[in-house]
């Protein structure tokens, strides 16, 4: 019974739930990024490279025979995946760099104390003077 209770405590902790939500959102975000790379970024790069589409490049090991499909090494898809990865990694790097810059600016500007905090500081100062 102790192991089930321990697992329940582990599974209900906030970190586990936050991680699960992050994974789900990350999977959905992955589709957005893949579409962005494939549909927005890669066409102009293909035009710059002379209309090159790496995904069709392959090396045929054995030709198709009848209903048996050809055996090919699709190295073009691998090259395309590497390019996609580089673009995605760079885009994430830029996004994180922008977020970190905004965080630093927030940290540099200290928040002004609320009226309640000011009142409490005045009371503290008055109590210090009495001693």
C-alpha cells in the first residue's frame, strides 16, 4: 500500500503536471514549427539554391521488381531533416535570447513598493526610532 501512496504523491506533484502540459504543448508547437519551416522558410531557400529539393535525393540499392518496391537510401530526406533542425534550433535560440533579454530588463527595474508596503516601512522606521 505504501508504494501506491508514494506513486500518487509523485504523480500529483505540480512539477509532473507542469511537465506533462509542457510535453503536450511542445508536441503541438512542433507541428507549427514544422509547417513554418516546410511551408514558409524552405521555399525561398529552395529558390536561392536553384530550386533544389533535397527530399527527393536517394541512392537506389536494388531496383523494383514486379510488386517488390525498390530498395533505396533516402539521404535527401536526411539532409532536409538536418536543414530543418538547424533552422528550428536557430529560431528557438533567437526566441530564447529575446525572452532572456526581456527578463533581464524586468529584473533591472525594481518594482515600486505598494502603498501598504510603504505604510509598513514607515511603521517599522517609527518603531526603530522609539528604541
